[in-house]
């Protein structure tokens, strides 16, 4: 990215301001990037941990496999999932609130005794699955923002800051050269003037 500038004091001042803004912002962006990197790892680990927990729970209830054939699938249903927004390192991420279930009434005297336990088991399994998905989405959002922050850090660090510094150097060098030329020409004019005065005095 070439930085546009003119060889004058106004341009020099403007470039100085832009350089200062980026130099001040860079440490903050670097901190944000490392915080996001850490949070992405945490969210991924949490999602994987919940999936492992779900797998273990499914294995734990494996002995009930034959009984699930008697269970009525429409007995329990998820009606709503409350999600709220939580800021992590300045990024809005989803967090799981409450899971709302609709449990159809059943006659405990007619239905098998384990039906109540079956409802509790399904609640636990669905919570683990939903929470794992929420953490997976959180990790995706955080990772996307981390990549954007990394791009900005690289842009500032490797392109813009060195670009502004180079442009400022060029303007200063040009202005110094102009100043030296001006002084040199003024000396030449003065010398000529003095020589003419001395010649006319003779």
C-alpha cells in the first residue's frame, strides 16, 4: 500500500498524526489478538469437553437402549433456547441461558416407572449437545475476529508504520535539501551582489 503524500509541511504534519495513531494502537491490537487467541482455544476445548461428556453419557445410558423403544418420542420437546450475548475481549459472543422444554403429561400409573428418569436423561443429553454447539459457534466468531485483528496488526506493523516512517523521512530529506539549496543560492546571490558593489566602487 503506497502512502500518498506531498513534499510540504502540511503533509508532514498529517503523516506524523497518522503514524502516532497507528503506533499507539498497535500494542492494544496485539494484546487483543493474544487475548482472542487464548479465548478461541478455551471455547474449542470447552466444546470438545462437552462433546466428550455427551459421548460418555450416551455410553452410560447404553444399558437402557432396549427400553427406549417403549418411550414415546413426542413426550418431551425443546420449545425454546435462551441465548444471550457476552462480550469476550471486546467481541460479542453467544452464551447459553435456559433451555425450555415441553413435557406432555403422562399417567405415571400406566406408563413404566423409568419414564420420569428418561425425561431427565433426555434433558441432560440435549443440554450437553446444545451447549457444545454454542461453544463451537463462540469459537468460530472469536477466531474470525482474531484473524481480522491479526490482519490489522500485520497491516500496521509491516506496511503502514514503516510506510509512514519512510514517507516522513523522504519529506524531511526533501525539505532539508530545499533549505540547503535556498541557503546556497542566497549565498551565491549575496556574493554576486557584494562583487558587483565592489566592482562599481572601483
